C-alpha cells in the first residue's frame, strides 16, 4: 500500500498568509463521554473544512484553507486505550545539551489552520471550539503571519532546507513501515520567543555566519565562513552519512508594541526520530538561534490520515 497524499491532512502544503496554532488540554473528567465528543469532532471537523472551502472559494484561486489536526501520545492513550498506536508516537520530554535545553510542555490536541483570509481561520477555529470547548481547556493560541517574501522574522529566507513540494510527501507521510497509520504524520510544535534587539544589533555579516546563508540572496556560505554553531550546521541530522529531511513551516508571530516577537516552529515528518535527532543536535551544538531565544513550548502530535479520522468518527477504530 503506497503513500497516497490525497488521503492525508494538510501537512506539507503552503504555510499560508494567516495562520493559527492552537493547543488544547483534555479535561479528563469522563473518558467515555470525551471519546464520544472527539468522535463527533472527527466527523464535524471535516464537514466544517469542506463548508469553509466552499464559502471561501474564488474563481481565480479556489480555496486556500489548509488544516492539520493532531493528537498527543497521552491523549491517544486516554481516548483510545484499547486501540493500536502509531509506532513512533511518544510523549516528548525535555532535551538537554551542555548549555541549552528544549523544554517539553503539556498538550493533547493540536490545530494548524492557515488561509489567505483571516476570517476563514477565525471561523474554522470557532466552529471547532463549539464541539470541543465542553471537554477541553486552551493551553496556547498563537496567531502567525506571512512576513515579507516568506522570510523568517529574523530576515532570512525560510524553508530552503525543506524538501521541494513535489518530493515532500515521502518525507512527511508515514508509509508501509506502519500500515495502519499510513498517510499520517508526526508533527512537532515548538514556540520560540526572540530577543530581537540582540539580533538586530548584530552586523549583517555576523547574522549570516549565525544562520549559514547570505541574508539577501539565500546563498549558502562555505563551512569555513560559518560559525561552528550556525543554524544550518547545528540542525543538520544524518543517518549513515545521509542527511535526513522533514517538512518545516516556521511562522512569525508578534505583538510588536510590547516586544513579544518570535517564531512558531512546526515540523512534519514521516519519522519522529528524524525530527528528534535534529532537535538534539541543536542543543548539543548550541545552535546560535538559542543564544537570543527563549523556548516556550514543545510537544509531538500524530496527524491521522483523513481515512483514520473517518474510522474514528464511525467508531470503527
């Protein structure tokens, strides 16, 4: 059974112009009732998405709404205690390095909603909450946006290291290695807050050495011209000499008047172990981005295929 991207949720398609990330915690008061509500949500969510795509469709572009819905390991055990579980799904725990760490935070359900119209993003999350609010609490709600030329908030082109769109599915979607969960994906969500004055007081040359690329052209620097802990060095992960890739969708968020500025990192992967290896390398090597950033959250979620969501909705899982 080969990977079929048409059966997957929106885990590698465009980042979007208006973006929302939401993390919910299950209240865990009545497992049977909570499971029934989530089954209803699994059904209604797909109808909500279809409806909003119709309402937002434009003759020249069609619809731009993309949605991913994820479930944590802890929530999986709670909602489906007698069901199979994705092979690599685990509860993320804090990763430590010599100087920095990447903290783990709570989170049961995860939503990545993006569209070209903020009203569509708003309506999608609002309707989701009509079903889920009685059984959940909101842990985090972050609104992101597309920065100039799709750059990261620190001013560099983002996503160069991610696979090309035509190749992305094989890196993002579970395959025959875990057939019951084929076309699903492992999502790692992590919120960074940057001390932008520190970054902005650096020269462009030092910023380029810190990232590993030229700021304007995005041309990669020679290794000798980078800092030893440059971001594109520290985040590189190899297995048997072969570089491993994931689909990265870094999204800026900001409250500029109060200086709350950062990046919401979302990485989709066929194998959680690949993402985890990249993160461990970053703390082991002291990725330069960590020198002016504070990590506010981190958790891994499984993004079921749309077929599996339908099975959940029909109580067939």
